[in-house]
């Protein structure tokens, strides 16, 4: 099942790191089958329109093009995203 996905990933990826492979799998398997369906059901259950802005294809292409060593700088999860929204969204 994964072989065709892996071949497509290796043919098209800018960087074939393990991190990008895991992200690619999430985008192709976990999001549509599980997470997006749950968001859709929960929002429809309360008559709410939900948007998923980080899944815009331009944002995904930009994120997948960032080198893995920048994404994991200092072992901090979501390092680039946190730096991008610094001063706009309060820190937890």
C-alpha cells in the first residue's frame, strides 16, 4: 500500500528526509481519512463553518520546502510556525 506513495514522494519531494516523509504520509492518509472528517462532523453538529487554513496548497508547498534541520531547530516542535506568529499570537 505504501510503495506507490513512497515512489511518488521520492520522485517529487524537494527533500526526502524522514520528517518530510512522515508529513507526506499524514497529508495523504491521516488527514483525509481521520482528522478532516472529524472536524467536519463536529462543526456540522453545531452548525459551524470550519476552515483549515494551513492546508492551502501554497502553505503546504512552502512548509514541505523548508529544510528539516530548520523545522526541528533546537528540538522545538513547530519551530518555524512559532517564529512566524511571534508577536501576533500570544505564547502559551
